[in-house]
């Protein structure tokens, strides 16, 4: 009799555990937000399994969070007409998303050769954290960044996280020139970094010339770099 009661109790416990597992939220799939810089790609698509999902890659505006299943290979498409005038989906950029359970900030941009590229960055409350700015090199050459009096080199496609002093980060950026011509000043800016925000700074090529008055007479690149600042609010900032 006692043995039967024990079996009944074990079955009940196992059933209850299964119900708890089924009731618990199961988070699956690769999660990402996306942004376009330095050119918007409206009416873009990405593939999730056998389905195409439409999304506008806006210049300077982050998308809502998206989810894809599979191996984390994210491919963007644009719809074009073939030689017979029929619609076809043409891939224009792809990127391998970061391993689960990490979330992704995907940046899509057009390089100096006119081709689109994509980069996946960690997208979490501590990357970057409070009072920090993550600087991302979307140029096809090395950048030398002088921040808060310190100079560091960022290779193409990589990023650097710096801490703010006071209310922000002062930045001078030099671009490594081709054919052993050394470095030339390409951008200057001051980035506001508040305790209540996390800041990403995307550095890409620009088509306009803008120099600061104090740089008059200095050797400036013909096409200076442009900075796009993305700020996210931190839910519980630490002062």
C-alpha cells in the first residue's frame, strides 16, 4: 500500500513539473535590432525559415526587435525585376548573428566601393554601459581616435568602448590614408553621455565637407567622416 502511494506521489510530482515547464516562457531564436548608415534601404526583406519578412532599414532610426530561427545567418534582400519583368528577391548584405542568448545590434552601410556590408554588435544594457560610448568603425581603413587625451587605433569593422569624463566624450578622428600618405584629420565632435543612456557612435564616410574654425589651414581629407549617435535609455541608471 505504501509503495502504491509512493508511485502515485512521484507521478503527480512529475506531472506538476511538466506543467511548470510548459507554462514557463521559452525564449528561442536570434534577436536583433537593425539600423542603416550611411544610406537607407527602404522595403528591405530578411528571411526567417521559408518566409520573407519586410522591414525598412532606416538611416539613423533603430528598428523594433526582430527574431529569426535557424543558425543565426541573417541575410537582407531587396526585390527587383528579372529580365522577364518578374519580381525576384536579390540578397544585398548578410551577417552571422552573435551566439545565443546574446541580442544583436545590426548595422548596414554602403562601403566606398558601393557595396553594402553588415556588422553585428552585442546589444545589451551593459554594452556599452552607463557613462560609456561605443565607437564603431564602418570605414574600410583604420581610424585613429583621440578621446579624452588618449589615442587608440580601431581596425575596419571593429569597435572601441571609452568612458566619459564629466558629461561627455570629446573625439578627434584621423583617417589612415592610402599609399603610405600617413594620417589626416577626418572628424571632430563632442558626444554627450548621460548616466541614463547608453551610447553607440557609428563612424562612416560622408559626402560633405565640414571643418571646425580651429582647423583652418590644416590638412583635412576631401571627404570627412560622419558620426551617427544612437542613444538608448537605461531603465535603472546608477548615478
